[in-house]
C-alpha cells in the first residue's frame, strides 16, 4: 500500500494549440530546423502535405502536466517512453492526458500513462512516465 496521497486512475489533462510561432520557437530551442515543421512549400512535397508539430514539442506538454497538476510541484522525471502514432499539424488543437497506473509501495515513485489526443480523439502520442514525488 502506497503512502502517497494519490491513487491509481487519477487523471489530469490540458488542451493546447501549437501555432507556427510556437513551432518556430521550439525549432530554435531544440536546433531542429527540419523543413517538415517550418516550411509549408517543403511540407507540401511530403506525404503529410503540410507542416507538422515536432513530436517532442507535443511530448513537452507532459512535463507541464506532471510538474503542475499530477502529481504536481516537486515532481522529478525519472523516465518517459514515447510512441508517435500520427502527425499533428501546425494549428491543430490537442489534449495531453496523464493517468496514474501504478504507485510504488516502498518509494515515492509513480508510473503514469501519457497520451496526446487530436481534436478527433485519435491518439497522436502515447507512452509511460515514471516520476518521483516529494
């Protein structure tokens, strides 16, 4: 039995839209200037046909959720797995979700399912995060 003030099944979410300015800012921070994300003319020549949001920019929403909502302030990331299932286009709205799936009984360690959903409910990114709380 965990002594943490959480339980399996607890969830948190946030909704966000990444526009061209956010994607360009992330490109600068990450040094990922792949034209697939930034150049509509280039993206038009790809199977995506228009610019897509960096997968790691989408995944960065998990950091905000974990550090601000669930578990909350003081959370330290220990690990994160990610699977990129489908693209998110620049300007699309997404919802990031985290859900507690396991609590360690011997340490303040929490495992959470992580998901990015498109506005249609399709899973764009999925994975698991392991965090330490407190």
